[in-house]
């Protein structure tokens, strides 16, 4: 399907959330075909696969390549059907980063040579280079081609910071890119990049020009299984650096199942301040509330404190317990229960961990009163854990995940830094499931839809 500028404008209005359609996670999953459903795609057909390639493969298969292994089932389905699969995707945020090692490892996982195309796009003319067109022509049924890092080209990143006013300017260029892919690469698109939750052109624009789209088997399984289960979580541990996770927490609370909220990390400081203010008092959160730090990721503006106050007040009325840190490890290693204006917290202190352990015990008692296993969702880290001076909180709490799982709770870890912490300080079987993505998981459970699901749903239903 050729995408006009006008069609692309309508598409981008949905992608950037200007035009909203109220769909839940399960609606998206029901409306997007699975790769298994593409039974009428003939052998020898080129199929574009958005892959989960953002990883650092270690010395041997199985090390640092879980995202690549997660694609195997989908790629094997394509190979058994004789499709010529053109895999593309990003690695990191630096446009200079190369996928050469990823290509080699994916070849080891699939047991075959994968042709690597290092320069496949002409950014000056927004066209697909002849090297790629020739490689597809020369490929045999079942072959794989892998394209260099999509973020090498600026066009991949133009929507990251785009505002609604930019849509008319971008629509023509992005329509051209989508049409180039459909004309010169493939007219069938499979998304098997569960973690690709950003507004990358490859995952949120290219599907617009495709005749057929589908979700890969791994991504489908993650959304319809563990993520669908997390929608019913009664306990959430919301921690980490950025206060905008408050929107996701609010969305989880609004769904109505949450009864326990544990919070830690720098974002918890906003909730602590809010809780004090609700009692007519105040609590200094140090540099995190100093407007001189307003460009820093840990800064908490007054409106976020207001948002947290409303969340706590309304939540308590519904019977939700908010469990918050009571002591902190500060920048110089001091443990304190209060902060001065120049202080910054980088971890929770031991009294907080004692409190959290006691409250997890209470949660487990409460969980016994349910007719079915309780569900807990853990996101983020309790401090700047990469620095050994500030890792104790994140590290010690991991044992509570095991404790809950051992007590029969279904425990999920929302990938990202929390997932790394589990790998570092725990064992995979301490939890029910550790997601291979952070941002996508929060979006799926939180306030904003997953961008690639919005794109796939529009492409599948041709509703734009
Ligand atoms: N006070 C802090 N609390 C929590 N994380 C912090 C803090 N200071 C720095 N960080 C860092 O922020 C990152 C976590 O950020 P966040 O956006 O929550 O990540 P994710 O959502 O991927 O878990 C970690 O790298 C952590 O070390
Ligand atoms: O690692 C990723 O996501 P995650 O850090 O949210 O798990 C993805 O590759 C997305 O990367 P991006 O956040 O640079 O778009």
C-alpha cells in the first residue's frame, strides 16, 4: 500500500498520541496477527523482521544474547516457510555502534551464515541503497540478511522528540521512507523486538506501508502470558530514578487491583514528601527539589509532589498501603533519616530494608486470604547500585522476591535495571519471570501504550 503524506499525518497523530484510541493491552494483542498466522506468505517472499538486537553477546552462545535467542522461534518459522528474512533493528543509543558482533552471534544461534549489509540506506535521498536490493535478489529461500544499526541514520530518530506541530513537516519524509521499504525490501513485516519501546521509525512508521504485519511468537507470548498476568498484580514495587514512573504507577492503581505499593529509589522521595504534606508537615528531599537541579533526571518538580499527594490520598481511601523508605544512604555514605538542602540520597538505609521485610511478611499473610496465588510486579532499583557504596538496598531486597515466590506468589521483574540487579544478586528461579525489556513492560502496564503495538494495530486493521 502506497502511503500518502496525508495518510502519514494521520498515522503520526496516532503514534504521537494526538489522536487517542482507547485500547487496552489485550485489545492490541487480539487485533494483531501472529507470525504463525501468515500461512499464505509464499516461499521466496522477502519478509522484513524488526529484531531485538540491542545486546552485548558474550564469549559464547547463552551469554548476553537472551534477546537474540528470544527471536529464534519466529526466525525458524520464517526459515521453514522459505521466506527471505531481512532483519533490522538498533543497538544502544550511539549511532556509531555496529551490529557486526550481533550478526555473528545470531548466525551461531541459527547455525548458518547471515549476510551483513553495513550501509543500506542513503540518508541524502531517503532511499534504500542498491546493495540491499541486490542482496535480496541474490538470496535463496530460507536465507537471512541483517542490516546495520538502524540508528546509524538520523531518520530513525526523528520522532523521539517530535511535537504535534512537527507532524506536517515530517509526514512527507516518513511516507517516503515507508514506501521505499515496501517497494524495495518487503511488503510483509514481522515485529519480534519486544524491548523496542521507543519511537524508532523502523518500528512505528515502516509498518504503515506494509500489506501484512504480524507480531513475533516471543513478543506475542510475553504480552499474552506474563504481561497479561501483571495487569492483575496486587503488589507493585516501583523504584528507580525518574519521577515520571509516577504516571505508570497511577495507571496500575487505576486498574483497581493494586493493594500494596512499595516505593524506593530517587522517585520515592516525591512520594515521601507528598505523604508528609498530607499530614500538614514537610520533608526536605535535598537537591532533588532544588530548582538549580531542574535539568537533572532526579529532579522532582512541585507538580509531581501534588500528583503523588492525590495518588496517596485517593489510594489510601481505597485501602491501598504505601510503604516508603524511612532512612537513606547519602552522597558521602552517611546513613540518615532526614536530608539537608544540599544532600542527595543514593540508596535506602537498613531501617527501610527492615521495614520492607516486615511489610512483605504482612503482604504474605494477606495473600493467604486470597483464593488464588497473589501477583507481584517489581520495577527499578533502590539506588545507584552500580556503585558498591550504594548497592546494599537493591541487593538485600532481592531475597524478598525469592521469599514471595517461595510462598507461592507469582513474581515478575520488569526487565531494565531491576532485571540486571536480579542477574547480579539473585538467581533466575527466584522469580516467576524476568522480562527482557524494561520500557516496553512499563508502557504495557502503565499510562502510555506501547508504540509498536499502536503501529501494528493500525497496520493490521488499516485504520488510519
Ligand atoms: N537514587 C537513585 N535511585 C535509583 N536509581 C538511581 C539513583 N541514582 C542513580 N540511579 C540510577 O538510575 C538507574 C535506574 O534508572 P531507571 O530509569 O529507574 O531505570 P530502569 O527503569 O531501567 O530500572 C540505575 O542505573 C541507577 O543506578
Ligand atoms: O534496551 C532497551 O530497552 P530497556 O532498557 O527499556 O529494556 C531497548 O533496546 C530500547 O532501547 P532504547 O531505550 O534506547 O529505545
